C-alpha cells in the first residue's frame, strides 16, 4: 500500500510493514511473516573453500564437530544430508521432534560457505560459514538453537585449525 501510494521502494515498504506489525504486537522481533523464526549464526574459518566444505559435507568429518552435541537438542546422533551444492552449501534434515522442529515433520538447516576472492580470482582470507535454521516455532527455540549452532560452528573452526590440508 505505501509502496503504490508514496512510491516507496519495496525493501523500505517491507521494513515499514514489519515495524508497524511489531509496534502493534502483531509480530514479535525476529518473527517472519509466516509466524516462524530463524537463526543464522556464522563464523570465519581458517582454510580454503574446498577444505572447509569437506569438513561440512563429509559424514565422518561433520560428525566430529556436530555429532557430539546433537543429543543435547534431541536431534539424535547424526543429520541426514538432503542435498549439496559443492562447494557452497549443504542442506541437512533436522529431525522431527528435536528442538525447533515440529513434531510432525523434520525441519531443515542450510550450511553455506563463502570465501572472498581477489580481482584475479585468488582466494583471499578465511571461509565464512553460516548455519541457517528456519521454521522455528517459538522465540525460545531461537535462543537455544542460536547457542547450539554458535557452539557447533566454533567446534568446526577449531577442527579446521587442527586439520592438515592434503598436499
């Protein structure tokens, strides 16, 4: 409405809508338009994009940084890989009934990886890894899963620092 009448850019119109809904108590801070919440913590991890991607995509490597804490959030011992786009993302199933997932169906987590490059295409700096966990039912789940994923990404960064790259 504001966009059409006042010529407001779409991004600003959405921002105004969210602020209006929050002010009126129609939407909590951090809540999406469908009523769910999302967390997306990230870390900078030493290594190259292929090296860090391998730590996320490979089942045994992922178990080293993720597996030890899954039981703490009711997610079992391992997460099923739903799909991957090497070397930039891995999609994981979040078990039904685990913290943040509905009891009736699994949730989804997308781990994305990005490494900046110089103008000539050479990798520059550390790999940025984020874990996007969406579809959360409550703000209580947000805090618990933000802490969970932050700690798991810290464990990934620590593991990456210990792994000797193949020559």
